[in-house]
C-alpha cells in the first residue's frame, strides 16, 4: 500500500482515524474500492467498516438500476 500526505486546514481536525474512514467510504461509494479494500484502507475489519459506513451516509447497497437488474438476473 502506498503512503500519501494530505494537508488539511486546522479548522477541521478530526482524528487520523476519521480521515482514513471518510476517504475509504467515499472511494467505496464511488465504486473505486470494494468493501474489503476500503476496510483495509481504513484499517478496519470488513464487518467494522460496513457497520460504520452509515455514520458517513454511505449505504452498503447500490442504488443503480443496472446493479439491481444484474442482481435479479444472478439470483
């Protein structure tokens, strides 16, 4: 895994944990990372990551119609 340094204004100083979880949830929401990859980025178990996503307003379930159609066809 690569390391990246991000400069953040002092006005928004949550803990380092919050930054990594926020980034992981956003990358998951945008379908850039899988839940497992996002959990790894946030340094959490997959279960813990899934449980905390709601705090950031991210659903575990896709809202895309194409995904729903594919799920129905594969059921």
